[in-house]
C-alpha cells in the first residue's frame, strides 16, 4: 500500500516507526493491522500543490475529484472508535 501525503509528520512517523507518546497508540495499531493483513506500507511525499485529489477529498469536493479521475471510487469513512478515545471490548 502506498500513501501519498504532503504531511511531513506522517511521513516521518511511518518511515522511522517512532513518534511522540501521544501518537504511539495510533502507530502501534497501524503496525498491528499491517502485520495481521500481511501488508507493506510506504508513505511518500507529494507537495500539497500537486496533491489535487487529496485536497479535493479533504474539502468534500467529491465532484472535483471525480472530474479529475472519473474511475475514482469514493467510500464513506468512519474512524475506528479507538481513535476517538473509546475503549475496545
């Protein structure tokens, strides 16, 4: 799996596998998911000005993203409850 982002902090976290304590749970959980599903992850930088699809999606301009890539499949996303501070059962 490849994630293109203009967020340098995200790139650093996943390339170094280290982060501030507040983000440890997110990093550990991400690695657990990757390992459990036998996935490899690469997080690569793309300058914000060149990241027009991500920009359109982050601003809920879905029609703009679809105009650029008509075959793009956009699905709703509900963050896992643990990322919102909920405890897991």
